[in-house]
């Protein structure tokens, strides 16, 4: 069945939903760490008796700095294996803000750590080539540790109860941020591998089909060519034998057509357990939380009817479901096979609860002596197909 561009766009959105959500979780984590640092700095200045204007200035400029680093994170989101380097034009503004905040914080607080950290944090968020970020993180952590030691020796802040939290958090912030980005890199790599695996599987399947068709048709076409060539040679000398070869060529054509039909039928005939497993995998790949329940003995179920129903209802969930969850079940009760798929409702109302897909399911199941029930509820949309057990009718 041909899907509309709107449906294809919805599926692509669901495919990227999980990765996108994780990305924004990563961004919010880094920003939270930075804002928390600004709060610690503001509290430390207040505890040391700094003027309220100084604390407010550091806090406000720190929030501007944290907002500026979002530009670096968004640039990191576009990172690819082919072009891992940062775009220089997008670095100027956040790095300039970081330097300005460092100067302001360092002068107002009189500490080297507060002067150096904003720029150091911005540097580790830059979209560096592979391997550079790790060495840079180690270097800035050592530098910040040394500056904290100098500040501790120079200021003698033994009276400040929050000094150790101030210093420790300032030193480890770049490493914590890089750890969050490293987790995102791992997830992005896994997602690319999953996409590559899916493309490879599709390519291998196409190659297998092409090989089978080539072997089947190549053999028959070669035989037909030889038979027609022989009929042509015998046409003048032995018309009867030539006619026999033409009849043989026609039989070979019929065999080729039947072989093609058998090949297509073999590819279409998939066990119902595999059909449901494929449906669950497809839904999960689209970002939908899906699971299935299947009773034993599915080899006795009417696969010729239920297999297309499973595929059609899965497509229906992808096109019209809310995209959060789906439940599939195939059970046998009292001589009746019952296939049910339930999902969170989306824009099913577009079809009025009975679009052409559902009408086709009703027609297919009805012709085989079964029934279809469509249930629309506030929290769930269900399609239930009931088919008599073939063995009960014998």
C-alpha cells in the first residue's frame, strides 16, 4: 500500500524521536551543570562578604555565559564523521562571551579559577576532531586544579565552609560536561550503526531476490531461446518437428510464469510469528514502545488471511497512531483465532474510524468467514480480527 507523504514524514519523525530526546537531555544536563556552578559561585561570593552588586553581576553574567554555550552545543549536534571540525564563524560569539565573563568574574572575585573556568569550559565544548577533546580536558582540569591551589594558598579561605565545594566543582565541571557529550557520541554511533544495519539487510534481501529471479528466469529464457532457434532451423526441412519445438517453447514459457508465481508466493508466505515479530520490530524502529503476545500453535492459524491483516494494521498504527505505544496479540479461544492490535489514538479521526485500510481488512476477513471489531476509546484504539480455526471446521 502506498503511503502518503504526510505518513512518511510522521514515520521519519518517530524514527528520530528517541535520539532527539536524548540530545536535548544531554544539552539540558550541560546547561544545568553550568547554571549550578554560577549559583555556587554567587553563594561563595555572598558568604565571603562580597557586595550584593558583585554577587548579582557575577550571577547575571554567568547566566548569559551559560546561554552562549548553547551555540557550541548546537554546533556539536551537527557533528559528522566526515566533517568533525567546528565551524569557525559560530565560535566567535560564545568564546568572546566566555572570555568577557571570565574577566568580570576574575576581577570581582579576585580568584584565578573564576577567571579561567568560563573560557576553559567553552573550549571543551567546541566540536574538536577525534582525540583532541580528551587531551584538552585533561589539560584544563590540571590547569584549573593548579589555579585553585594558588587561590587557596593566596586567599587562605579556611573560614569559608563552601570553599571546597566551590573549588572542586569548578575543577571537575569540564570533565563532567565532556562525559555527557561522550555519552551522546556513543548513542549517535549506535544509531548510525542501526541505520547502516537496516540498509545492509535491505540490500542483502534485494540481492537474494534478484539472484533467485535471475536463476529462475535465466534458465527458462535460455531453454526457450534454444527451442525457438531449433524451430527456426527446422521450419523449412521439417515443419512438424518445428511445430513441436514451438509447442515446447510455449510450455517453457508457462513453466517460467508458474515458477515466478511460486517464487513470489514463497516470499509472501511468512509464518505468523515472524509477521508479528517483524511488526513489533518495525514499530520499535519508529520509536513506538511495542510488545506482543502469541499463543502456541500459530501454524494452525489462517495465515493467508491474518498475515495481510497484521501488515495492514501495523501500517495503520504508523500512519494514524499517537506514536507512543502499541500492543499486539494473537490468541486462540474456543476454536477462534483472535488477532488484536491496540495503540494510543492519534489522528485516526482522519479516516472516520473506518478508512480504506480498515474497510479492506473487514472485506478480507469477512470473505474468510471472520469478523472485525473496531473500538475507539479515549486512551486506546483497537482493531480485533476473529477467524475460525481451520482445524475445528474439519
